[in-house]
C-alpha cells in the first residue's frame, strides 16, 4: 500500500474550507459516479490503496498540517449537512461522506 507523505499534500496547505469542499465533493462524485480514477488530481495515486475510499482519504488527511486538517474536517462536516448529496442518485456520495466523517472522529 502506498501512503502519502506530507510533501505529497503540500498543495492543500493553503486550501480553505470551501476549497476542500469543492475538491472532496467533485472528487467523490467523479470517482464514485463516473468511475474517474484521476478525480482526486495529484493525490489520485493514493486512492484505491486501502480497503475503502474513506480510508484512502483519511490517509491523506493524516499527513496534512493541523490547520489544514481542521479545514478538511470542517469541509467534511459541511458536505454531510449539504442537501445536495441527499438527492436520488447521489446517496452513494453521502454514504462515503458519512464513512469519512466517522473515520475522522
């Protein structure tokens, strides 16, 4: 299994909560609904390494700085509360958001 290192996630250090929401939302949607393995951009190589997508994303989260982790975590919370993912056809995305939210605590 390939796990990310801090230098692999440097691009996320200046992300805002909204940046993380956009990245996660689009990444989850494209990966889960369009089967786009490159939907997570430069960290796509770390997706599909663990048993579940939420674990892959948690591995990315774990090597972020504390400040970036807080923004990432807030983005996950906000995505969970977003009614967009409760719509028909997007429940798989919500399920993965919930798994990720549980992984982050």
